């Protein structure tokens, strides 16, 4: 079941969302319009899970383009929701915008629960609360989103609408779409979802929160995490931008696969290197998606030349595959799905100890381990310790003799036999006494 939290700007929707979810998911700030897109998170009550949706504020007569799009996102959330929670502000009483939002909800035909926020005192309901009956929605629930007062009663009311079908997406591949601002991340999500799932704007930095989009197709189940574009720290001046950068890094942490978006017109930049480097450090399967390929004038050599340049730029991630797409036209989006599934499987691959040792023995026979001052490196055996990413532990007689170049050789031999494309590989060296 999906529950949407709606209301006019700055009445405490995101604060309530974070309180119910139990962690800081939506950005909270006193500035109206902070939450722009729909933010999704799982919430649990009385042993049942449901999907909670935070939305931007509804301004019925908004003239600003961003506020108008925020209203559009809220309307989509209302259409998708099973139950709607309307949040009003006790301290500002009932406003004309509250009446307008209530009228919009009446027309939706969906079950609506009225919650009046900023009722901070515990005990009997304040006299001002009764004014909200005029909205014609029903009994108002007094709550304090900051302190959590009344949220249990609100959740009990939501619980009455629970369906029997549980929400499960544990088998879905989680994909973080990351990159510089204005690289086309939101446009890609919209194309994949086939709807206006997140706000798309030519203004860099429009997406401030990380949002989730669930997609199921012939390739399987996927959850796409759209993130705010990562900016250089020198350009992060607002506290909101700071939180957006943190949210993007958190999205990488949550993901199984990172799609690194490169603007074909701009090409590779230092910031792309930093973004990709973080995904690499976290051991995430990764794909470099060159967006806006439809806007590039091409010959039969253009793609090959562009890919050769990217291989040099991404030399620190030699395992990463490249795909040339257009979020606008849908070019190769179907192939992107199959590539995401493939690199996810590579990232989760497990290889038996026996097979690994056969490969290493063959590699040693071809290129013997190095010597240093008469001492020769001895490799006793190798085993895989974990997946996501594949992590291998190699037991040797002397770790100092295991030079980086020979480690890279062993890693390449493993990749040669098992591909492991799109995923970093971690090598851990352990010394072991030859007599043990």
C-alpha cells in the first residue's frame, strides 16, 4: 500500500515523513519548496509495511516554474496513492490554500486523513483544532511531527486501510544514477519509468533529494535511485546543497550498481573522476553511460574514438563498461537494463576455492613470482572471502614480496577466466608460516 503526505508548503510534511520512517530521508529546512520531488521510503506499523511518500508543497496558484512542477509531482503522488494524509498547520489556522488542497483531494476520490501539525502540548486537543472540521475531510488528528505526539493514533488510522498484499522488493537490483548536475539523470529516470517520475529542468541542481523508482521488465526487478548532481565542494555554499551531496553519496552506499552519467557534449571532467572514484572505493558494480549521444555529430569512427578516450580517462576503473545512450530518445535504454543486470551478477559472483587455486597455479607457472634480494615470493593458496565486490584473500610467505604489479597480474588472470566485468576486485594479502 502507498500512503502520500500532501499539503501546502512548510507545514511539516518532511518532518512527519522522517519521524514515521525513523530516519532522516527527506531534507528538512525552513525554506518553502525544499522537497521538490516525490520521496519514497518504507514504513512499518503493527508488523505491516507500507510505502510512504513525501511530496513538495501544493501552491494552487503558483507562478514560479519549480513550484508549479512541485504541484504536478504532488498531483501524481495523489493519483498513485491508496491513502492520502493531508497536513495542515495549527499555528496558521485554516488558509485559503488549505481549502484549495482539500478540494483537490475531494476530487481524487481517495481516502483522506487530516493531520494538524504543531500541536506540541500533550493532553486535550486545542480549541483551534476544531476550525479544521471546515475542510470537510473529517476528524482532524492533532500531531507534533517534531516530537512525535499523536503519530501513533495517525498510524492506527492509516492501518485501517491496509491491504493484505505485502510490499517486497528485496530481490530488486538497486541502481544509483550519479553524475554532475544537468547530465541528464532525471531525464533517464523519467524515460525508464515512462512518466513524469521526477522533475526535469534545464537548471542544474534541480534534484535535491534522492528518489526511488521501481521498475519491473523482462530483465527483472530494479529500483532506480535518482540523486542530486554532485558538485565540487568549493561550489557547495548552501546547507541544502551540502545535504544533497551527502544524499548522493548515501545513494551510492545503498546501491548494487552505479550508472555514472557523462554528458557527451561536455565529455569527461575531473568531477566525473571523483564521482566514479567514490563508487569504486565502495566496491560497487559500475557502468559509464554517455548521455545525449543523439546530439553528437558522428562518423563511423566517432564512438570508437570517444570510447578510447574514456578508457584513458577511466584507467583507474579498467573493468567498467561503456554504453552510449540518449535519455531523451530512449536510445539503447533496453541494452542499459541488460548491462545493469550483467554487472550486478558479476559483482555478486562467487568462485570455488579449488577453481581459484587452479587458476593461480597456472598463472604462477606462466609467470613465476618475483624475487627480492634472493628471497622468492611463495603463494600458498587463495580463497574468496566475500562478494559485492568479489574479495579474495591470498596467503603468502612474505607480504612485502607481493609487489603491486604481480597482484595486478593475478587479478587480471582471474578476470581473464571469469570476466568480472563492471565490478572492482579486492585483493587481501595474508602472511602464513610455511610450516603451519
